[in-house]
């Protein structure tokens, strides 16, 4: 009772501060979140996967007042639109309303007062989505103290001021999945961010995005724990650790089911089992609440991962790296699992020895959903050229190549209804390029997120629109 | 001195290239767009290869010898074989496995008597992988963990054995001053050299020791050939380490001076000047503030990797822009993959630099003629000119574009099959 009243008080204080904050912000015409506008409750509210998606300028989680510069209506005019889902529109237009794509076509009906972005002679495509990134996590990518750490929340280490977010944005990336590392068979839970560099932490979180969890396999867990003479030191150990963990999670769920059944029957003496964060997180995997993203290289490991998933009744969303996916792509495709890979990395360790640059195209032809991702602070800045390589290695269509860095990673993240193509109703996350974006010589002129320009190459300094240079 | 050194290198190269030229088939490429690099673009051109060399190049009317094998390359682009100015090809197989790596001798910072030619593994699986994107020649360098890690070799990416592929052994000596050559950074267990001061002092001392060594040798020789020959005594003990430095102290061969930050570049330049070293700069990734000084030195630069991150305070494209900024100042640049497994991506770095202002023809030059000149092999390589070695690439588009697929590679005028370990796996599983 006492706790609840304190909560209410904090909430009231929050609303009060917010009012003051927004007043100050309006006065200063500030684009920065003022400290007073930080809602003490927003971290809980903003937990992805809970509540309905909230838009900037509407309600929580973003308690910051809409920046004065954010235009309600924007029209991008005159470019070649690469829609991803319905081909090219030459000399087309897109109408953005309240951060969403409201219309797209040869011409659009936009209000007279709309801000016009002239894209004549330019290329317009959805913002790039990187389905495998470890930027903005400082050095806290791995919790390498136990091979099973599903309760690690990457959000707790999220360094939203990391310049890497900006540099990726300048390369056209508007959304990223920030994953736990691959030291552990079962790692931590990821966050999905939008690259709204310069804004506050919660404004960078992708509202309503489902929660993903990182698994790994192969040489990394073997090396990390094997070098300490701990389990796992082999692939046998790797997979047994997983089975053991899910077995414990099953028993944990059963103990709670038993307890709740007793309570339901009116048993007032029933004692609740101990709440265990780790087992709770594993239970969420078994309950299907988490998208499972698995780091793996070898074909045999992918098959074993699939059989364990079947045994314990959860689904795998994507195999990451998956350099040997081409060897078993039909089986991967049959399970509806995506292949998130690099175009041409190989040879840096034994499990990468059979990597070939045709992995993406073979997997595509066998029916898998293919993603090109970075896993690199460098490569995330130029995923467009990485997708272009798949045209070289396999002659895939423009649409297929584009999908690998837009709509397909959006699906891996569970946000394909929201982003990843130029379609009406989707978030207005759009990049404008000076040259054909799948070639070697293209630069991002503007990166737009939720209808607002966050990067503009023509500006002096960083090109950022929401960062005070003094920061 | 510079002239003398060039003559020396050219002689070495000429000897190496003399091995080639036994291939008897005459091949003519007809109808392609020839990017000559040295004298512009020829549309619908003809290029003839004979005895391992380019025997003719010109427009559609260029005579094709009778009996030549004619390959129609209409719609294709034809350009010189690409030259990668720093690789570790033949020194590594699986990066994570130490037993397959011969990239660095870590027992001392000063190891100029190491020769990568001694470790070069001609049958490496990595060379055919690099080759199918049109890379035909490369520098093989030790990695950068030592101040003087040993001498580079210049290779051709085809041949049945190491001697066939090693065109120039000991072509240059890397001189690394990036701050990463110190052995440990634990103050309590510090071992000399622990600082940049220490590394610079150690390097200077080595160069001075080599000069002294040479003086002693010369004094002995002089005495021995003079009237007091009997009093000359025993010759000075031969020291391979110091001996290895002599061609570089004479400026006969270049040192490849690797530094990243502006201050390191200048410290290393000071040392190079003190000892009259002939320099090819390497990296200069964070030295944009002193490019005018670099230009004034007249020395060329292996630029990059341009994919290095800029400093935190810098604009996102501070490093991407470097090649263009250097070229604008008249600095001769070359690109390198600085890698082994990803040598095939060399042209894409040059291509990416064009997005940031490097003219495309200059970008192509920086992976062909510029490195050929820098390494003293431009008599034979680097452009499509009559008389040069027929290292020629045919592709379906712009050589610098990631989408472009290489269709033919000729080395010494003979077509090299575009197969490797990876194409075998592709063909096995892509059914």
C-alpha cells in the first residue's frame, strides 16, 4: 500500500516536471530532451513487447515534447523510389504524415503547407536495418561468466550516445538489433533501436518491437569455457548445456503451474516457488515470447539447433553468420528460419573455412529468407555495398538484394509490419542517396526516421540535425 | 641514389619476369572497352597477347594475328590485373590457428633479416579466391607487430611453385611506428621498449649499428685490398640482421613506413630523414592534418584501410575522404586490402573512395599503375600497353563496383581458370 502511494506520487511529480519541462523546451525552442522531461517511469513502460506502440509526440514512452523542427507533413519529390515490395517508381513522390508513410506513387496528394524535400535525380529507399550489431554496448557485449545468461538485458548496457550509432546512420541504417555476444550458448536479450542520434535513451528504443534473445554455438562458447576447463569445452558440451537449461526451465514452469492450480482450487497454504530471473527468461523462450537469434557457422550445428528447438517446442527466428547455410538451406527454409549472413567473410577460424560468397544466393534459391547483416561497427556503415555484392555473387534481382538489408531483417526483428519497405502505413524511415545505393559509389544524402530528418550530408560538421556539437 | 635503387629493383623485376613468356598461344580480346590506365579508354578495342606479353592494343581496326584465339568481349570492360599493395597471402590459412600462421616473428622488435619469401606458401587456398576478382599481383608483408618485422615480397597470383610466383624477393622493408609494436603495456613488468621514445631509440640504434657494421666491413675491405693487406686480420663477423638493413640505408630499396596518427607520422619521418631512407608511407589514417607536409615529402602513400573508424570528434567520413584529399594534393596513392582472406575486395575500397571524391580513373590507377610505379615494376605491369606483361582482366562492368563480375583473368598471357575451393563448394551445393 505504502509502495503504491509512493508510485502515484512519483507519477504526479513526473507529470508536473513534464509540464515544466515542455514549457521550458518550447521557450528555448530546444531539440534536446531537457533533464526535467525524463519520466521516472518510462524505462518500465518502454519495455519492448509490452503495451501498444507509442509514437513520438503522442504518449509514453517518449515524454519529450515533439521537437519544434519535426514537421507534420513532408513530401519527398522527384526521386527514383526503390519500394522493395512493389518495384521502382521513377520520378515518384512520398507523402509523410505524422511520421508515417501516408501516400506513395507517381504523384501524391499532400497538403499545401507540407515541407518539400527535393529528391530529383536521387535514389530513395527504406532505411537500412542491421539485424546483427553490437554497437552502443561499450565493452559489455558478453557476460562470459556462465554459458547460460538469458536474463542479461542489453538495454542495461545501452550507450545511446555512442558515436557508432551516428556513423551507421550516415551509412543509411535507421534500425538495428543490438545483440549479446556469442560467448554463451544462451546469451542475453537484445534491444531494437532506431538511430535517432542526439535524442535521449528511450527515444532511441524502437517502440513496441518484440524482444529477441541471442543463442550461440560452436567455437566461441567452446573456447571461452573450455579454456577455463569448464563445461562446455566441446560441441557435445555446448548442446547438452542447452538441453539441461531448458529441462530446468520446464520444471520451473511446472512448479508454477502446480502452484497456480493449487491457488485456483482455493488452497490457501500453497507456497509460491522462488522467482528466478534466469529460469523465467528461459521459460519465456519456451512460451514463445522471445525471438530466438542463433549465432552458428556449421551446417551440422544448425541441424542440431533445429532438433533441440523441436524437442523443447520453441521456434528459431534466424541463424546468424550461418556460413554453411547453403549446405542445408532447404531444411532451414522448411522451418521458416531466416539466414542472416555476411556476403563474403570466411577463413578467420575453422568453422568459417567453408564460407562462400554464394551462401546468400543459394539459400535464397532454396527458399530461405536471407538477410545481410554486419556484426561490425565498420560494415554496418556500408551494408548497401554488402547487399550489392550479392548481385555480383549470384545475379540476384534488385528487389531481392534490397530485401536482404530492409524487409528481411525487419522480419527477423519482428517489425516488418512497421518498417523495411516504402509502403503506406509504415514508419517513415527513409534514406535518400546521391547514387544507386547498391553500387560502390553511393552516399546517403538524408536519413529520415519517423518522418524527421536525423542526418543531412549537406550540413557542415557531423551532418546531424539533433546533436548539439558541444555534446 | 634514387636512380640507382630504381635500376636495382627494375633489374630484379626484369629477371623475374624473364621466366614468363613461354606461353605460346596467341589470344585476342575483341570488342571490349579497354581501360588502359596509361592512355585513356578505347571503346570497342582489340588487345592481343602473345608470348606472355601484350603484343598489340588499339581500336577496332587493330590487326589480329592469324591463328589467334579470339574472345569476343563486346560489352565487357578490359583492364590491367590489379595490384594489392599489402597482403598476407601465403602466410596464413586459418587466422585463428597459430600453426597455419607465419605472419610475424615476435621474439624481438627488430627483425629485418626475416624474409616473407621463406614462409610463402604457394599452394594456399587463399590465392585462387583472391584471383577470381582480378587481383593478379600483390605485396606479401609480415604483420605489423614488430618495428622492423622483415622484408616484403612481390608476387604474381599464379604459378606452380613459390619461385614461379615470387617475382621480387625482399622488395621492401616495413618500418612500423603505430604505437602497437611495444611488447607489453604492464608498467610493473615493463620491458624495453615500453614507450614510443623507447621504440624510436631502439630503431635509431639499430640503424646506427648497421652503419657502423658497414664501416667496419669497408675498412676491412680497404685494408685487405691495400698495401697492408696482411695486417687486415680476420674479417668482421657477419651479422645478417645488420646486413639486411644496408640496402635500405643506401636508399636502394624503399621502407614501407606505417604510421596512423599525425604525431607518429612525423616522428617516423624524422627518423627516415636522419638516415636518408626512401619511403613509401603506409596507412596515415588519422594524419589528415599534415597532408601538405606528406605531399611536400614527395613520397607515395598506401592509404587506409579507409574503413578504419574516424576519431570520436570527427565527421563520419573523415577517413573515407582521405584518398581524395591526398590525390588532390598530388600525393601518389595506392590501395591495399591489408588482408589475406579478403584480398578480393581490393577494388571495392578504391570504389568506395570514389563516393567521397576520388576520381574513378585515379581510383583505378591506385590499384594498377601507381603501385606498379611505387614498387618499381611499372616497366612490366600496371597498364595496358604494348610490351607489358599480359596480366589482363575482363569483367561485366565497372572494375570498382561491387556488382561487377569478373569473367576472365589472364596472367602472363594465359587464361587462369576462375575456380577455387569456394566455387567447388558452390557447384556442389547449388543444384
